[in-house]
């Protein structure tokens, strides 16, 4: 119990007052509604960097009224609900001493472990007394308080599942290490996120009752005021807070008054029907939106000092509740075909002065059109080019004239990761799950002592338990341990990858806007790499060489800029592109043998320039041979994205290249995520 109190005390010296926040009216409203009525379901604050998301969430703690709890209770039990008391409060019964304390404010760090969140075995008691006792986690300490998660969209999935279960049931149930514990865990959930860094799982998103989209202030006067206030706060935090103390107390009293007024709110039947109609019109899934809409509107009604809920309060809070739940409506089904009827009799031509509507003038008839001019083949390409290839721009001395295509439409890409293995790695990210050599991640199992210092105490105790009768316990301990009993924790977490984009920028990519679609696919993959915390490199090949446009970097913005400016034209040195890419991959593997690079090759599979430029060799066979050699490096995952257009004449050269590389093969359209399937599999 002392931890939440001390946390509140230490934070008060650094909290920027909510009353001093410049602008952000919708955000303040949502936080006040959640403070009045925790049944509103919490608040998700979405917005770009530097828009006071965390500042506002922490400022809410000062206007939350205190709670009454028993002295020494680790769970913050409510005095008027003995049916939910913890074993400590039940054992003391009438001897409990109740006192007011600040409402708990718990920050959930992104690297929190499962036992730190849900609780687990108290190893100090286990080793000292030889008994099992639960060590409460953050969910227990946050009961009747506020649980704040910064960058909630970056939270590990297994931690999200624990919070989802507690938020849905209001209880945290623990079944592990011989413990069977269930305790109340009712908390106000406040989360912040930057949508640029990835979206939230829909199951978690739906648990937030309200969502607010915040943006930076545009007015220069407000931006100047914001700078001045922040400088004053940093120069004298206590003096700055004292200036806004009266406004903060006014907000706090307003919240307390609204909480007392809330149970007396009357909701007419017509208003309930109105809420149901609004939710249905916005095509929300399920009925949770209706429930949160009623609770939020009631909280606003209480804040306004009104006794009867009206449609006006419902309309005011509807954007907060429905914005993150609204779905696109399904297109209407096509009308049924008309029943077959006898065709009406057509008048004789001599009886009508009008021509039939579908009749075309003679010059528009297909048989009367002039045949198109035969298309010229592209110089330097293989003789098996499709005959329907459009005419390309005039030639220059090096091949085709350079062109720059815009980036085509982007889309959400399908899941791309690598298979799990038993190697331990260091790093961070969000793409593939791997065992880690750090004291982070999910504890999945135990193993022999590996010397890393991450001891699995539960497994160690179980390993030592059968030998206690033959051992002598040291003084002050209830368990005798030997070095052979030590077990290490094996943990898993998601990590990023090194992504190498190898792009065919030859003249054949300019046909029919093929490069625009390819750039759209690459940009989609780059955005996915940014969300997964990958490092990216960009290699392009055209004319007679392959160049490294961008060495490995985390700057996806720079990669996108170079992609937009990438020219197209010339011959196709496919072998050069493969060789340069593999050289960069080997450099990464030399520095980090445990790395798992991913090479994404965007090409139609054509090649017409050999490595040494000799005209008597077959460029395609050379590329396939080189690809077969590259496939022997099993630490590398290859993907081939085929840019060849679907037509009656298809050469499938990219598919042949993918076979030689042992790569996953996709058409550009196949990179798109199957949204419904992703929701079912929770692969976000």
C-alpha cells in the first residue's frame, strides 16, 4: 500500500496542473468525465508527439477525490463492501482501521513483467518462512485508482491480455506457482499512443470507453503562451503549482459534487432510444458503445448540475465514445435481376424514324477502326518480352530516358516475420518473437543455470524441494539450496529486424505505371517497418550497376524520400542487385551472427546485364545461379515481390527467381493484409 501513496507524493512535486493546460478542451472534458464516473471506461489519448498527452493524464491525479481504505491493506479494499475484502482485511474484521488516502496512480512501464503486473509468489516469505504468499502486483495496487499506460500500443501482447481480463471482469485471478488468488481490480484506465507507431489491438481499443484525438495548437499566440507557461513551471515548480492551486481545487470540488449527484440522474426512455439509434447509425460492433455512451452522458449531466439526462448531453459525448468504434457500413446488396419477360416487339425499320440506341456510327465500329501501330520492343530486354508491351519513351545513349514515378497507393501489409528458434538475442522491436538474453520479456519456461543472473525462483524452489529432508537449512531460512538447484528464466519478447529492400529500377519497370504500384508497395512495407522498429536499407539496380541508396538506418522518413526521388530507366543488372544486397547482408551477419535479416526483392525477374558485362553469357541463368548460392545462408529470409502484370502472356521469371532463393513469393496485391482474418488471429 505504501508504494501507491509514495508514488503520488513524489509525483505531486512534478505534475503540471491540469488547470494550466493550454487548449485541448476535448481532452480535459474526457478526463473530467472519467474522474466523475469510472464506469465511463477510461480514456485513450491519441495524437502526435509533443501534444501534452502524458501531461494531461498525470494532471488528472490532483483532481481525483481520495479513497478510504484499511491501514496495511495491500489491495485498497472498500469498507462498505466486505464481500470483496482481501484475506488481510477479513482476518482483522472489526479491528480494521480505516483512513483516507490519495487515490492510487500507477504507471505501467512497457518492460513490466507478468508477475509484476498480475502478482506472484512472495519469494522472501517462501525462503524465510517456507510458506506460500501472494506478492500483489500493479493491478492490485491500482484498485479503486488510476492505471496509466504511456505508449499503450507498444505494450507486449501477453501483458495486454492480463489487463483485458481484469478490465472486463473487475477481478484479477492468479493461478500459478501453487497460488490461487482472486482480488478486485477495478481501475480507471488511461492510455496514450501515437498512431504513427502502430495501432492498438481492436480488443484492447474497445475496452477504452472514450477516445480523444489531440493535435498541436495552430494559433501562434497559444503556442507562445504554452512555451512561457512551461518555462515558468520548470523554473519554479512549487510556485507555479501554487498559482493554480485555487483552480485545481475548484475542479476537484466540481468532480466530487458531480459524483454525489450522479446516482440521482434520471434517464428518460426516449433518450435511451436516442442513444441506441446513434450507436446503430455509426455501425459499432456489439453493445459496449451503448453502455459507455449512457455512462459518459450521465457524467456530463452531473457535471452540468442537471437531474434529467437530455439528448444534448448525448450528442456532446457521442464523438468521444463512438469515434474509435465506428466502422464503415457494408455496401448495399445488388438488386435482384428482373424476372424474365417476353421481349417487346420491335417496330419495323420503315415504321421508325429513330435508329436503335446501341447502334454506332460507321466510323466508331471496331471493324472500321484502323489497326494500331505495332509496338517497338524495349532495347536490351530479353526477346521474350510480352507482345502487348506499350511503347516506351525515346532512347538515350545509355538505354531509356530516366523517369520519376510518384508513389502509388499504400495499404496495410500482411504479417511478415521469421520462424522462432532457441537462440537468445538482444534487442527490441515488434516484428518476430525470440528468446532474449536480457531480464525482459515474458517468462515462458525455466532451464539450467546459464550464468546470466536471471534466476527463476519458482523453478529453483521446486528443484530443491525433494531434497530438503537430507539437507540442513541455514539459520533464518526455511529452504536449503545447492548450486545444482539453480534454474534460469527463459524469456521471450518481440524484436525488430534488418530489412533490405532491393528494387528493380530498370526501364521495364516504367511500363504501364508499374513502378508507381511498386513504390506504393515499398512505402507500405516501410511504414510497417517503422511500426515494427526495424532497420531498413534501400538498394536499387538499373543501367549497368546496383547502388546502395540508403545504408541501414532507422529513419524510414529518409527511405521514403529517397524512394520518391528514385529514377527509372535503363537496362536490368539483376545479378548486380543480388550481389550488392548479399554483401550488405553478410556485413550485418559478421557484426551480429544472431541477426535475422529479411531481404525483400521487388522485380519482374528480368535480367539482361551480367556481372562482368560479357554479352556471350545468359544473364538470367547467372542470376538464378547466384540466387541458389545466396539461399545457402539459412539465417536470411527472402521475399520476392513480382511486379509483372497479369496478362495472357506471362513469363513468371520472378517466380523462378523465388524458387532459386528459397523465398516467399508474392504478387503486389497479395501483400495486402486480410483485415477480417487479421482481426480473428489478433495479428496486428
